[in-house]
C-alpha cells in the first residue's frame, strides 16, 4: 500500500466540495486501487440518507443517516503547532520516515 498524507485518527479539514471548511476525525480510509481514487470517511461529515429494508440488525427498516466518503485529495491534516490545514512532507528521523508539516516542520503524531 502506498504511503498517504493522512492516517486513520487524524484531524483533517475539507478543502474542497460541499463540506469545504469543516473539520473532523478520520474514521476509515479506502486506499486507491487501479480503477478507483482513494476515499476517506470523516466523523459526522458528508452525511447521507439511505433507505433500507428490514433485516436482522434493523428490524423495522426505514431511513438511516450515515457518513459518505470524501475524496482523499480533498482533505488536509491539521498542523499540531499552527492549528491550520497544511500539506505534508516526508522526513527521515533516525531510520524511520515520518510525516512533517511542509510549512513549519512540526512532526505529525503517528
């Protein structure tokens, strides 16, 4: 799997699209494949309504509200030092590659 600029649990800001300017925590990542771009699911953002039939988990069926995915290119992680969305660079610290803020050089938590 290719290394990504965001990880599960990161606080990110949406920089384009309907949810632009909103922040949230990443709950799930779908990595890019040959045919599909990478997507992320952000806590309580991009909510959609789905009509479901009754099943074992949901006896009554009905309308369920859940999070839809957002393109991974539409989100930027929040810099821990500046508290603003910033691009990510890779840097070698010892024998380990870590993510750092492209502007201030602060290391992102792993």
